[in-house]
């Protein structure tokens, strides 16, 4: 924490060096009604602030503190301006360096104590000179008003107030029937919101100043109170008649004095409350300040069973410094936190400070931070979410996924390699920061020489990554842009290595078409039967073609189908085509089923861009090699240009190819030797088939880790949604809507409510994660910005290199198609074809 350095402003006055620093209240979290009773919450929070005031009691080093509420009205804004709440501290010494050292020490003490008040408050250290001066000397002060506790000279025998607010000053020093009495503030749990509203409606900038200075509990203070108490007790002891209203009043005054004395013995302070304005201080602001810090004069809330004794509590007085010299002096006192000058008082000169003596409880009436409400505080930066710090057992090694600022210092949240293998799911509305998390994680993986695949529906994320690829890893990058019609990258979804993969490919292809067309409604068992048998048929002889082009050709050309059957080794496939398909009549006839099947393929086959991608027999990229060699696969699915269905189709092909490559790693006996590979999928709900999550669960054993994201959990099919919630190790939630919040609340209970999840600001996240395989208590964090520099030349190098290595010319693809179809013709058909060409 010592790394956090506040800006320390130093000046010299009256032979001493005064050093100042400031801490700003950055934001306040709204109160969540579901967390309990607000009144109990408010009083607990006020008690913590009293503890904070008590901790400031150290008069030896000449320290003083000022809490400022600085208002800068701006009627062009719908919130009418902003209110800055700052705590300014001062310490003095005859030596400049010692003064600055003391200020630094006090800052770190206060910083820790502020953090202990409540998680509802977020503070920030002011570290820049201009920022400090903007709160220390925000504007030229034109008028200044002081708010004070009420005071009176009381005649003991009658309990008569001789002063009131305007009567002639009465002496009490040598009169045993009179005492000097300061009316205590009545502690209240006001949020200060009404005061802030009035401040925002002022015509000129203004600020409220509550200055606090610890003092020694001197004999002088003690003797002052003892004398007043003795006079009251002497009267009460001599009174023999029945209890009267006078007795009740004097008893109340006596108890008040005794209470003040006891509390001042513990932690005495001098406190001044002032309003400073760049214009005229309006009476509405004075009254608002007064009623927010204490109840009205004579409020019965403090004592209800003492007749009318409560008239000696509550209320406030005020004084406007109208005289030019007096005003200049008070402005100077305000600037230097000088407590040596007091406004006009009824007290004798030796007791003139009595009105300004406060214990921590009384000081807390004014010297306190605003209380959180169920809605925002006017002019104050308000958080509508809880700030929950991570538990102590968060991993200290691994990839950085976020951070928390604790005591002004960033504490990074990390995810270990082993915990990443249990996958991650990120959900949140657009613009909340999901891409920032992805980019930060991907760049770390790339920098750590990890293998990465990124499937980006729109291409923006991929472009950001390419601009930041280190020179040493350019050779590892494979960039795929599906809108590049001059150099298309080929992907054959029917490619396989062995019989196990063959079955896997057919099942996945059917699931892809089910995802695209909802085959439960638009397909049915007949579609599945014909489609799967067609796939198995063409895949039995890859040399004559095993792509989606050949699926259509099987149904459209009997000669080609016969050739494929002659090469088919699977007798059950042959029996289906010869014994069932060719003999079926009616709706199930081959002639009727053919257009039913091929209509699902036509949009891919007749689209020039798509046909060039899917019609090559061999894929341009070996996914197993990509994973084993730790390559960087960056894919722009070009959703906006290819259309939703084409983009989703290509994305699903890539996902299942990566999954199939991962599963093929089962041939490696020592799995510890396998390199980790990280699959990042944005808008994954469009690419996830029913078996997607279960395959991921299996692929984890082969070092494939998935990081999935989308905008709404409700976009995901219910069965996949349940699989994610049940199987994914780390869930990160940015701001979500009500429907998603109701689902996710169960995962973050009892730390976060659906209200917290719905009110997260941008770049803030709630996270439920694993550490060493064990679930941690959910907590909050913020995203970490990317600090690496862009290099435009890197992108061009990557594009050119990928085109050269993995792109194919369309005419080359057409020649390949013609060559393999020619192999499927009989010798007679080949001769006839040759004669036609001549």
C-alpha cells in the first residue's frame, strides 16, 4: 500500500510548515432493500463513521481534517451538476520534510481506516497537483456563513433562557444562578440527499466545510463543565418541593452536561461548519444544512418523558461574515484550517471555544459521508451494485482476468491453467466489456506462446488481435476471412481420419443441419435416414469426392450414385440404397425425397463464396496440427456480409473440427505432454449443437479449454443452458437483463442478487470461479484494459502470409472438382466427355 502516493501540498505560515493531502469519495453504492432493514443499516454505518472520527484523535502533531462537499451547478446537465466529496487532511511541523513525512504517514493510516467503514463507499487518492487544487481552492469565495450549535445562558432557579437568539448578552461568570449551555445536536440518520438537491439548485458554485481538529482534554475544559454541573446539582439538591417543570429542565441540562463531559474525556475535538459560495449564500441552503445535521429545535425525538425539557436540544444558529475584514480573516482561517477565531458567542473569552467542543458522536452529526439510499444520491456518482472483494484464496498465478483496486492499489484476479480446463462462460449485454476481457486473455495466451483459436462473428476482435501480435509469433498466425473470394480457405466438413471419426462427422453434420433448420419440424426421421445414408455413401470413397457437393450429386445423378455404391464397403449402406431407397414408392420414393434433401444444401452449393469454401476434398488447415503446434487461429466469420445462416454454418463446422481434433488426441498416452489449446467463441449460442457441452467436457481431458460468451443466457437452448451452468467452472456476468438475472442469481447467491446483476456498470463483473478445483465465494471485479501498442504493419504481414499458405484460387478448386468427378465416370463416359470437349 506504500506504493500509493498522494499529492502533498505544502505551505508555510506563522513559522510552521503545513502539509495537505486529499482523498475523494469516488462513488456510493445504493442500498439493497433485500439485504435488511434500512434503519438498522443506517445506524450501523453511522456508528462505523463515529469509530472513524475517534481514530482521528491525535492532537500531538497538529493535525486537522476537513470534509468538503463541493458543488459545481451546471444547468445544461439533467442532473444539474456534480458534487465532489473530499476529505482534506493537514499536519504541521517546523521542518518541511518532517511535515511532509507526517502527512504521508497519516495518509496511509487514514486510507486503511476509510476502507474499513463500509464496502458501500469507494474512495480514490488524489495524486495530481491540479486535481488537489481544484478541491482545496475550488473558486474565489465571495460569501461565507458559519453554522453553529445553539447556545444560551440559563437561569437555574427558573430554567429561563436569558439569551434566546437576540437578547442582550448576560454575564454568568460570577453568578451562581446562571450557567452557560450549548444545545446538543440531535443525531439523525438523514442521507443528506435533500441537502445535495438544494446545493445543485444554487446560482453559483459553493461548498460545505466541516473542519475537525483533535485537541487535548485539558483541565480548563474539565473545570468549565464541572462548574456548570455543580451549580445545577446544588440547585437540585436544595429543592425540597415536589417535582416541577423547572426541576425536569435542570435535570435534563445536568444529564446533558455530564454526558458531554464523559464523551469529551474520551476524544475531544474542535469542529467548525461553514458554507462558502462564489456568490450569495441563499437562506434555503443554510436551512437545508442545518436540518440535515440535527433535528429541529426542541424536537421530542431525543427525550419523550421529561415534560418540556427537550426544548434544550436540537436546532442550530448561523452567522454570516458580512464585515470585509472579518470575512477575509474567516476565509483565511478556512484555507489554513485555523481554529483560533470564533464567531460572536455568549461565552466569556476564556470559554469561547466551548461552543466548538465536540465529542465523536456530536461531530458525526455533520462530519460524515452521505448514507446510501435505495436510489441515487443527487450529484454523487452512484453505484447500483455491490462491491465484493475476492476471498483470500484466489489464485496468485495464472492468466489475469480482472482486478480489484484495494487501498488504491490494483490486485489482479488470476485463473490457473488447470482451472481454465474446466472452461469459462461470459455473459453480458453489448458494450459492457466482454470483448475487453477476451482481448486481454487472448493477448496473454499469445504472449505466453499458447495455442489459441478465436471465432469472431463480426471481425472486430480479430482485427484488434492482429494489430497486437508480437513479431516473434507472426509465423504462427493463421488468419481466415471467409469473405475473401479470391483466396478462399477450404474446409471440408466430411473429412475424417478413421472409422470413429467418420461416425462422429456424420452425427455432427446432422446436428448442424438440425441447428440451422430445426429438423424436428422441417425434417423428421425420413430426412435423417436419407441424409445419413447419403453421407456414409460418399464418405466411403473420398477419392471420387466426399463433400456436400457429392451429397446433392448422389440424389441428382443415378450414374454417380451407382459408382459410389460400387465403391461402398458397407453392406448396410448398399442395402439401404438398393433395397429401400430405389424401391420405395409414394412420398418416400427417391424422386420425392431428393428435392427435400437437396433444398437444405442448395443455399451453400449455389453460393459461389460458400461453394469455394466447402467443396475442396482436403481442408486447407489441419486442426490437429494447429493444436499440437500451438498455432494462433483467427477466424472472421463475416456475419454481416455472408448472412446469419452461412456465418453460423461455417462457425459450427470450425467448432466441431476443433473438437474432433481435440478428441483425436486420445492417441497420446501421456496426456501431460499435450499442449493446452484455448478456444474463444463469441456469440457461441449460434454455434452450439446439443452435444456441444458434453463434447467439451470430454475434450477437457485432451487440453482443450473453451471460453464462451454471448449477450443473453436466454438465447441459449435450455438443454445447453443447463449444461453450461452445471459444467462450466468459471462464470462471469456483466450487466444482464431481468430474465438472465433470475437464472444467474442462483449461481451467485447469497453474495449477489438479481438487482446487483442488472445494475452493474460497464467494465464491472460478478464472477463465480474455481481455485484448485474448489468453488470460491462469488465476488466482484473490474476488467483490465489492454496496454499493448498496435502495429499496423503486423496485420498486413499476417494477411499476406495466410493468403499465401492457406488460400486457394477458385479456378484451382473448380479443376479439383472436375478431376474427382471424372474419376467417378465409366471409361465410356470419359471418352464421350472428351469428344464433346473436342
